[in-house]
């Protein structure tokens, strides 16, 4: 997992969270299908989840002005969460 400050092409600050793995590559078209409710990836173990988590995550991110996307690589895949940022440090600890 990687978390880093980023910017839109127009220079607006945003936060980028990348979660990547080296597992099997997704199938063509998975980038869109995997975010549908009750959709599960090929080879998902039977009874392991309902296929709604990514749909909920994307919906919440979009409500906050961001998005969740999937990049399929060789090998593995990466989910990217992008959220708008005020550009200020919000660490209160």
C-alpha cells in the first residue's frame, strides 16, 4: 500500500492511495465489471464475499469528489483511491 499527495492535471491537490498485489491478472473488461454490485472476480472462492465492497467503496469515493479505479498490470493489479485534498496537513496526533 502506498499513500501520497498528488495533483490533478489542473494542479488541484488530491490524495492518492494505491493498493497493489502480484496476484493473477484480471480478465479484459474487468476494470468496469468489477465495480458492479454483486460482481465477483473470476476465480473468487465460493462463499467468500458478496461482491458489493468495491461498489460501495466507489460510491463513497465519488460522493466525496474522488474515485476508485482498477489498473491491471503484469502480474497483478492495483486499486487506486483518489480523494480531493485541501493541501493542508490534517494529522492531529
